[in-house]
C-alpha cells in the first residue's frame, strides 16, 4: 500500500473519529440533558424518534465507514505501511473500534432496544427512562472520549515527523 494512500486513510480516520466523537459529545453535553428535563413520556418519545432517525446513510456512513477505515489502517500499521508511528495508528484504531463500535453494540443499542419496547405513557416506560438517561449517557461519555482520543492518535501519527537520526 502506498505511503501517500496510507497517509490519506489515517487522515480520514482522524476526521471520522473526530466527527463521530463530536456527535456523541453533543449528546453527552446537552441533548440528553434537554431530553431529561422533559416529562418522561415526551423524553421517551423524542429519544425513540432519534433512535429511528439516526439509522440513516449519512450517520451510518460516518460511524461504520470510520470503523472500516480503522480496520484498514490497523492492518496497514501491522504491515509497516503506517509511516513512522504505527503504534499510534493502532491505538487510534483500537480506541475507535472498542470505544465506539463495541460500546455502542453492547451498551447503547441494548438500552435503545429496551426503550423502543416501552409505551412512553406507561409506568414501565417511566421506570425504564429513569435508568436509561444515566446509563445511556455514561456509555455515551465513553464513546465521546474514545472517539476524540482516537482522532488525537491519528492526528499525531499523521502529523508528527519521524525522528531525525543524529
């Protein structure tokens, strides 16, 4: 794989990780807080709607496309194609894949599925919502931090020059 192509893929991995981390940052810092301030039936209905609308080609392209890029650059790093900082490229890929993809699938998606199954106006819905807000947001903080940390690793790997021999 050419050095220039790998450099572009690392840059795109950084951009994707930062974009996805930024989306999660928005949810962690104000979207979930705003939804929590609503009466439970309204908050539940709004989040149920968000969880449907988010499954669109633009978001999924950024979210899963970045995951695909991370797999490619990690393989490139293992084969020595990632420039002078393959460890940073591997760290960025691992942070994104574990902290965003695995956490989403094992933490946030099951909570979303449980919320989707309740009637927003029911007592069960209110109980699920009370647990959902704090637990979902905690997992989302992990996704925010790991997305941004992955972006930082990729940026440093992409931009940090190789050591100059003395």
